[in-house]
């Protein structure tokens, strides 16, 4: 009697496999909902692949973040997550780009199906020796894991070929899982980047909170600044004239206002006057006022700035620009506390505290006959030197954060500075002092496309070098007539000393633009005020 045929394994109906697939997907999505940590989710996914679908020894091979050697070294990948493999087997799972089945999937971005690993010469068998696998025919499936259409890894597994389940069904499930793995890894990278930015921002904010509160709007805690503030507070309650000395852009107006706020006159007027911005013909009428009919167009009397500042403080910025003819009248007002309006005869009593400021060497101007000696000594009662930004570098970080916050509020932006950008600001020489720093920060906030500005982005907004102190006639001509240079101007205007342009350069610019001072100033990289000041110093105006 013939022997009965061997029994075949029971055939699972398609509905059962479908239920297993749904269970696998449901469990994986439940894990993702509970935790975004990829290690936990991916290992459990590989476990369920093995237990529910018979896709064994699953592994996820990921590309190394950066080459370990030089920039030209070959890219490599290694097993990062696995199920059914020992630690030693995982350690052996390292592949060069294009090496074996796994390396080829990485290099091409195309899936690979090996029906029989024993018959495929490209199959390395590096991770699990053939002796450790079932004696039956073993298949190997590897699918690319992609982020932004670029392969970053491989999802691979072993499969017993003699199974009552179609290969296409396994491939469909694996494609879905590979896509899910890519999205999960991309989400992890995005969360890590956001976390890094938030940590950097928190560090910046913590540093800002550690900065001492600004006094009178003056930000910083460096010894030179504290020394100037200490001198200011000691004389603020007196009536003595204060002379603020220092480079342009060091905050003389803020110091002058601080003198006013720290004094008993804080509730009275504070009048600020920029002497370099007033035409010579208008100085007297602006400072001391005029009577009706004093000159053509004076239809009514007008109180000058000294009268408007009565009982308060008047701040005369750039007092070194005051014409000699008016210096004697100012001296009389300071000594006697009276003034006479232009076109008037009556003396008007005023009680005014004077704060003056200049970046010039008034002592040298006295020697040269450009400034009255008696007025100089009348002003030089309490001289206070304001430190340049280079002398108080430890305050640059706090000042930068203040300017960033102010610019963000003014322009409805959300820009922050990374720690390396703040360090770069501290390295810059800042010839234009606080004014230059504020201008750079405002331009940065308006023009950058980054939310967190790093050092490389910041360098784009910093001036490369200071302008030469005495340009040659050839370079001056190029500045005047070369449109290509104007087109290539940096984002931030360089700060130039008062002697930066010779008489010949100024004359050439005026001639080039037919006497139009605004166009001539623009061609030289100056403001109209700076250009007019240089014309006066050169005796051309």
C-alpha cells in the first residue's frame, strides 16, 4: 500500500494575514503616539515584523552622520536598530557605499530582493553566518529608507521562501514601514534641531537676565562705564557744568540725559541741541531767540533754546562747532545767567544747567585760536570721559541683546543671536562705537532670513575694514566717478574719521555732481551732515 503524501503546512487564509498586518500597523502607530524616541519604536516594529509576519532578523542600517576621515573618504553605514541579532552580529553590520546588497541599495536607492542567499554572489553573509540560519532556502529583502527623496538607510530582513504568503504582500508592508521609518527619523532630526535652537536661545536669554539692570538707559557693567557713571552721579546734584568727552557714537546724549535725570531738575525740560547741524547764520536766533522784526520774516517773537530750557538742562552736543562770534555770548549767558534775544535790548534771566559734549580736542583748538580759552575753562569744570566700545568689550553682549530686542519689537521680527555670533561681535573693533553696533543689529534684524543668526551669517553684515585716513587722488576719483564701486557697497556704512577726505576729493565730488551736495556726499559714502562738516573744516563753505 503506497505511503500517504506528506502533510503540507496549513494554508492561512488571506483574511488572517490581513488581520496580522493591521495589528502590526496599529501597534506601531500606538507606540509612535506614546513616544517619539525612535529606538523604542523601531525595535518594537522589527519585533512585530518577526512575530506577526515571519520577517526575521530585521535590521535598520543608517548612514553615518559624517565621514570619520577626510572629506573625500567613502561614506559608510551601520546597523543602528535590530531584532533577533546578537550584539556581536550587530557590530559586524558595517557597510561601505555600494558594498554588498545593503551598500548597493544605499547607493542606488532601489529595493533589492534576493530569492536565495546561497545563489547570490553579492550577498556578503557578514552579519549572520549561514550555519546559524535555517537549512531551508532563505531570502533577503532590503528596501531604502529615504528622507527628502535621498536614501539615508536600509530596512532589511530574512524571509523563509517556502511560506504560505505571497512575496508581494510582504513587500507592500515593508514599503509602508520603510516610509514610516524615514518620516520618524526626519521628525527626530527636526525636533533635535528645534531643541538645539531653543537651548541656544535660552542661554542667550539667561545671559541677558544675568546682566545688571540698565541705569538711566545706559547698559553695561564694565569698569570704565561704571567709573563714568560714578563721576556722573557725584556731580549730578550740583549746578556745575559737565563736559562729556569721547569718540563719536559713545552715547553722549544718553549720558547728558542721565545727568538731567539724576539731578533735582529731572521734572523740568531737557533740551538737546546739535551744534554741528545748525547753519552759522541761525546759531544766535536758535540759541537765544529773537524779537519781532529782528530780521525779514520775524513776524513774531520767539524764545530760544536757552529760554525753553529754563529751570531745566540744556545739552549742547558738538560744542566745538560753535562759531567764535557766538562763543563770547554763550560765555556771558553761563556766567551771568542772562541773555539778550536777537534784535532785542532787554535782558532775560535764565536758570539753566549746561551739559556740553565734543569728540574734538578743545585744548588743541584753543591753541590754534579756533576756540575761546575763557569759554574752554568755563566748560571744563567737570570733564567726564566716555569709554569707547573697544574699552568696554564686556558690555557688547548686553548691548547687542538690547538692540536685538528693540529692533524685533520695532519691526515685528523674531531674530536671535547664537552664542558664536555674540562672540564674533565682541571681536569686532567697532570704530563707530555703540551707534555702529546699533545700526549693524538693526540691519541684521531687517535683512536676515534666519531666526537664529550664527557667526557665518553675521559676518555678512559687518564692515570689512576701516576706510583709509588719506585717500590718494586716484582713489578719490574712482570713488567719485565709479558706479561699480557704489553698487558693491557693503550692507553697513564704514565709519570714517573727520580727516578721511582731502580738499581735492571734496572739490572733485562737488564738480562731478555740479554742486549737488547730497549726491556728492552719497558718492563718497558720507551723510549730508558729514559732507557739510568736512566742507566747513576745509574752508569751502
